[in-house]
């Protein structure tokens, strides 16, 4: 049987030697600004955590009496986690004078301590039950992840929930880390973990000395601002201003909640990825545009069922967009969802125009607020205030990531379903996340527990996908809006 090899997509920064002097060198890296931003926006009721809910065929782990060998599943998962370096890192939070927090290997790392188990209560809905497990905050003084094996499912299956803090990974990197815990073939055997001493965590004295050393080196090599550097700063300021301009007017008041409490509800819609791509190709739009249109259709049905006035209604969502730079995806589109438009093809055309225009603007200004080159304390204040202001003027967040195109396995147990779960943020009680896996597109809608009629939105979302596919098969095409169409900027599903 072949040796274990992680699903090939590198994520996260590699540790470097940053010690002081000739002895007691410590391996660590400072957190990047994009990672710090994801620490600043997290709080107790809305921890900034992403998750993957997977359902497996339990065949290899079934005992003769039909029960599932959960302990063996945990051992197999722990064996693979030892070979994923990002899962053995933790953040060392710093104090005044020590510089930015740092990533460092956890000397006492034991992956088994991050893997728990639970049984699905009889009659419970897996998605809703899992959503309320996912929202439990991670301990930020340990490696920023956990996994849970869930038995009690019907049809000889078990589930797994993998939770990662957004400091550790964004959606793309999170999919890669989760994929590295699984196997490309059913007969894979994990490699033995690397053997060797793990450096001690950096002491406060080492952090201060290292920061002073770097500060002195920076002073010795200080240069006057270059034209190129000033241009980058101007572009970053313009991008930040343009993004906030998307929130220039208040969001319409609807019956959707604003307060986000500790409870969650979650629904899942599944579609054939081939069918969705066929519809997109016929209409000249991306999968991401189709997802936004389907979410718009679902919201229209939900609000109509609640008695809200939907005529002319436009609600804002944010959509992450990769700008090609290193680190996490921090570019953001602000898209108006035309809830009040009754024609599904015109709704989609309006969304395509909005995303294309937003991508053009994002490309022209280049980058995100993390490139403002402000002092960290000032940037933290800017980010937190901008987040709260923006959140008060949007209704939901939508994200879409590309997952593995072929099936994955855990020690011979096939992963049959994979569902992403995106976090909520204060004042925004809805988020939708789409992910493709082995020919299926799974879309989850995560919401505050007070949204008790989320199934209405899910049914509307599914009908919107079906309606667009049916119109395409009937030969219908998007109406012309008499607006220029922009070139494509990288979103996850651009096909």
C-alpha cells in the first residue's frame, strides 16, 4: 500500500529561524496582518471559525454488532494530523514591546487531544446539531483547531466536523488542511511523523530582543519613500475607500435579525456540479454568480413568506475575492442582491454586472486594507470600526470555494458528503457557503438560532437553481443590461 501523502496544496507560512544570539535559538514567525485581522474581528458569540462537515461510509470501521469503532477512527485521524505542520502550530500572544504575536510549534502537541467524539441524539438533524458544536470557541492558547467524530447516524455512516480558526486558514487553505487529513486512495497508510526535538516557545525576553534587533536593522536600512511605494499606498487607500463606499447608504430594514446570539441553525442544499456548470456556461456566468442568484431567490421566498415588502428590495452581501497576493484572501466585493426583481434571468444579469464591476474596481485599486502600512494598533482600530460599520449595513455574507474533484478517504472509509460552514459576524445573522466535492456542489446557510424558518430559504434556493437550469434548457439567455462586461478576477468557482 502506498505511503500517506497529504492532498497537495501548500498552506500557511513556513517557520523560520528568528532567534537572538548563538544559543537557545527559537523557530517562529510573526503573524501577518491578514492573520491578525481575523483575530481582531472574533468575539465570544461569533468566533471567527470555519468548519467542514463530512459524512463517511463507515464500512471499514463497522464492528460485527453493527456499531462503529470510534476510537480507531480517532487514532487514524490523529496519525494523519501529526503529518500536517499547520495543525501543530499555535499563536504566542505578545505584550507591549514584544512586537506582533508569533506562530510557533507547540512543544507538547498531541493531535489526539484535539479530536473528540459524540453521538448524534436520536431524531436530531445532523446539520443543525453540528452547527451548534462548531460555534463553540476554540482555545486561542492552543493549536487553533479541533475535530469531532460523530456516530449514531443511519445507514452505516459516521460524520466528522473539523473546525479551524480563521487566523489559521481562510476557506481555500482550510479545504487544503482538511484534505491533508484524508487520503487520495482507500488503501493509504499514514507515514510515521517526523522525529526530532521541537524548539521551546519563545520567551518574553527573546521576543523583545528580537524586535529590537529588527528595529535597529530597519533603521540602518531606512530609505526614503519610493514612487512605487507611495503608489501602492494610494491604491490601498483608494481600495479601502471604494469598499466602504459600497456601504454608503443604510441597509433596508427587514424581518431578518440583527443580533447574533450563541445558538445556530443550519440548512444544506446539494446540487450536481456538472449541472450547475452547464447552466453557467450556457448563460455566460460563473458558478459564484449562480450561487449568488440562488441565494437571492431563497431570500426572496423567505421574506415574501414572512410578509416583508420585497418590491424593489436590494440587500447587500460581501463576497471574498482573491487578488493574487500572498496570504489569506482579503479582497472583498460588496454586491447588491436584487431581491425585488421577479425575473430570475434579470436577477442573474444584475448580479453578473455587479460582480464584474466589483472585480474591475478591485483589480484597479489592487489589494486590501491590510496593505495600508499603518501602525498595528491604529490598523486594529480602523479594522474593528470598519467591520462594525460595514456589518450594520449588510444582511449576509456569501463565499464559495473549490474542493477536491475526486473522492477522498479515511483509512478506507469514503467521504461521501462534504459541506462547508462559514462563520457569522456581529450584526450579520446569515452566511452562505458553497463548496464543490467529487462532482457535487454543497451549499450551507448558517444563521442565528432565531431564524426558525431557514428551511423556507433553503427550498427557495434550490428552486432558484432548478429554475435557471430549466430556463437554460429551454433556450433562454440573459437579457442585455447595456453595461460593459469586465474581465474575470479570480473567485473560487470561475467556471
